[in-house]
């Protein structure tokens, strides 16, 4: 799982196969991939999310543009997109972890004052919501959610483990997390 089975470029270049922008994309990748990963690593550390995952997400987003030639400064676009990806992932992780902090602490770390009857009931309600949503997820969404959120794999590691494309892993994880967040928010509003 530690080795990369294919380059990030090979995972998105098919998006340009019939386009005259393939050479442009190839040049962007070769010019900016290393710099982008290094800059993300310096700014945010090794993750999570992994700087390479963020750079890959930025290139996928660039590749998905209707007309990538209209982007005046591709370097700035890639850097901003990757930075936003990391910030979005961190916000999502903070939101998820803040809902389940008591459940992830060992019994010795939990102060008795934190275990009010209301918090216990709230935790049980949230767990029930999560179980109901997970039951509705597709098998692929369950796998990527387990690997990314429970086992801590990066998207690149999930790709290597499953053989799925980066874009598919990203999309399935996003859909699963959005469903969970929506259900938990709906539960919060109903209280």
C-alpha cells in the first residue's frame, strides 16, 4: 500500500484524451506538481489530508473545467484549489470529531462532569443517525468511508488498495460525508 501504483497524471489525463489541451495539461502537471506538493506540505504538514491528495484534487478540478484555457493563472488556480481542498477537509474533520469527542476518549479521559444525561442521550441519538445513514450507503461508499475515516487512509492509499480512480474515491467519500452531515444537521434542527 505504501507505493504509488500510478502517477497522479495518469489518473486524470484521460479527461483530455480527445482535446488539444492534453499537452497543456501535461506541461502544467510537470511544471507545478512538485512545487504544489512541496508548498502544501510546508503550509499544512503531512496531513491529513495528504498534500498529494490535495494536489491531485486540484488537478482533477482543473481537468474537469469546461474550458481550462480560460484560466489566466493556472498555477494560482491549482494552489488555491488545493488549499481550499485541505481547508474543507479540515473543517469536515473538525465538524465530525466535535460531534463524537466523548465516544473517542478513553474512560480515564472523560470527566464525570462531561457525562450529563443530556450528553449521553445526544450521543446515542447521533450514533443511531449515523447507523441509519451508513445502512443506506452503497457498498463502495461504505468501503471508502471506513478506509478514510476509520482507518485513516489517504485518498491515494485508498486508490492503491482498491484499484479505484482517485476521482471516484473522492466523489464517493464526498457523497457519503455529505449524507452523514445532512442527517446529523437535520437531527440537530429537530431537537
